[in-house]
C-alpha cells in the first residue's frame, strides 16, 4: 500500500488550520516539500513543541511526503529563536557531525531558520522565504514546484504509514488562564474541559473565547465547542479586552466607523504581507468600496481573493481601530457567492522593501495588549478534569470538502481509532475515527457523539 493511500485511510488533513485533505495534496508532483514549523499566530506553541519533542518522527513524515510527491529536497522552515526545537532538529538531522554538507547529513532534508515576524507561517510567505518563488492567485504551491505541510500534518503522515489514524490534536491553552499549556486532547473533547485542565475557575460570562490564534481565530460563545483536527489554540480573555470588543462589533457599527474616520491613509495596504509579495491586495481600497459602494474598488477587484485573512491590517496597521480584514472577508464572500474566481497576477514584483515591512511578533503582541504567560515547556497528556468525563462530539466536517458519511449508528460500541465516518463517494473529503473507546449515543448529519467507556451514557442500559 502506498503512502498516499495510507494517509487517506488515516483521515489526515492539514493540521495548521486549513484542513485540506492531505492524501489529495500528496498526489501532486513537487521539487521540494516544506515542513511549515513557523507557527504563524502569536502565543501558540503547538508546532514549536512538536518539533522539540518529536524531531525524528517529523523528519520521518517529511521523507514520506517527499517519497509520495517525488521531491528530491525537504526543508524544515522554523523560527530561529525556537532554540530547543532547532537543537532537536539539528541533532535528528545529524548536523554538526562529520558530514561533508547539510544534504549528506539530512539525506536531502535541510533546516531553514526564519526571523520572528508575522505572518511567517503563511503558506505563500514561507514559500517565498525558502525558495524565492511567489505563488500567484488562482494557483497552487505545486504550480511553483512546492508542497507545504504543517509539522503536525507530517507527524500524522508518519503515524498513518503505521496504521494509526488521526484521533488527537495538540492545542495551546493561553490568555487569562492560571496554567497556560499545550495539551494533546482527543478530537471532540469540549473546550470547557480543556480550560478546566488549565486551571480556569471563573465565570464564563465574564470572558471571551477565541478558538484558534489571536488574529485569525474566531470568537465563540459555545464553551462546549469540540476540539477538531485543525484547532491550534484556545485563548481566554476578559470580555472587556479590546481584542474581544473588536470582534463583537456588528457590520453596521463597522460601516459607521469606516464612514466617519477612514482617511484612506493606505497604511493597511503598505503593511499587507500579500501586497508585499506583489499580489496587489489593497485593504484601503476595500474600505473605500465598503463605504462608497462596490464600484469604488476601481482597479483589480479580484485581488481581494488573494487576501490571506491574516488580520494584520486590523490589529496592527490601522490607527483608528477599524477592521479592514473583516471588510475584506465580507467582500471576498460576495465574490465567491457570485462564482468569481481569482486570476493570476501579471507581472508579480515583490516589494523591494518586503523585509523592512515585516512586523516583529513581540511588537505585535504588545500592540494588541495580549498576556504573555509562559506555557508549560512540554506537551501535556490529556487528563479529564477530576470527576468529569464528558462525551466527545466529532463534527463530520473538520476539513475542506464534503462532510463525512457516518458508518456507525446509535448504540454501537467503538474503540479508539475505529472508523466512524467515510468520505462520500467521488467527493473531496477525509475519513473520521473514534477518538475514545465507548458507545455511540447520537448520530446526526453534522456530528457523531461518543460517550467514553465508564460513563452512564456508555452503559449497557443506553441502547
């Protein structure tokens, strides 16, 4: 059985947030596979810790991805200040030993150290930094000879070839919690349980919950939201924190503010990472179109679709507290609903001052007023809070493509790792496996709920 098929059977998807089915990505032919360990979002520590503690296995997954794509080169891109992770990778690659060069040491795998800037983990930014190539709008990394995989994805690839499906996800818990940490939790575990593990004991109504990173994560009112294959962080902040307040603004208020104070200074465009790559993303023109009508967008309306949604324009560039990234998202949605497709730019000329425009992560964190509590230095094992053993709720859509189709029914017993949902025939999707041993207590079109063994919901009387 080849690598691609084993990855498909294991239900591996992009762990960095996009959730693209990895078995489809690995069907591409490439010159180089890049392991993305730059960890785009501030505060999150998932990739950093995975590289530090599982360097050998990461390299194993990278080489399997190289085998699948036919790539001769593999590059691990990470931040230079991740000193423990870099040291672990160098040791695993044999760097510093009596080899003639890095290629001989790593057998085709090398290490690329990046500066700490945001959004260094953006796929197109990583490709440009490592290879000097720009991926045009409407094109894929494979079109410039690259395949990029998050380090968590490559660890799942290494597991897949040994028959281990995706059942757990490493998640950083941070913000206003007593014990910031990164924990490997079963898929479907409720966020509330994770926060209890981090020592949270406050009133939920006093806090705002961000699922994901501080810039690109989404505000959630659902404390029972489940851990998914793409979740990288859970950030808890007081409800009056500016980051929470900004996310709570409704579109009408944003429009009033934009009409009142947007002076078209274009600082949001000047600092846009995708604009610096030469992709013509211009948030200030999106703001003008939002205020004056879609016709005010003038030239290059399709450049909107090249926006990565990094949020730098909203959370760093704008001095008036406006939300250009939210406006970009709304306008992109309108174009997508209309069936508009991105068009490749011609010509692409990266900004000669691109390096000077990069925003240091420390400065970004300070500007956003984020708490910088140090997380535990190792990956924490999942341990349900004392006296609690909640059911896991596994969404059938944790990936790009069609939702999975359940292959279990209420009352079925399942063991951890058992298949519970299959890819719809002929569709883009990913398989789903049980993350705990127990009994299926609910199956809907959206999710499958499993009560862990030893709980009342998993007992014989719950058929």
